């Protein structure tokens, strides 16, 4: 089961293979990218604030 297994309008993926859970989809990649960018932004902000204060 993944993000695209909804039953609305017959949606979902059209394959008969069982989902083993070992594949990456674009949602996972985007979420990891957003978290990485947030971490980089937070460290940059902290570094800038430390330079401003000290």
C-alpha cells in the first residue's frame, strides 16, 4: 500500500504485483529534500545569528 492506492474513481496503481515496500516514490524523495533544505536553513540561520550576537 502506498500514497496512490486510493479507491476514488478507480484510482490507484494498475499492477497486480504485491507491494513489497522496497521502492522509492517521488513523495518520499520530495519529503526528504524538504527536510534537508530545512536543516540547512536552520543551521545557516543559527550561524548568522551567532555572528550577529558575538
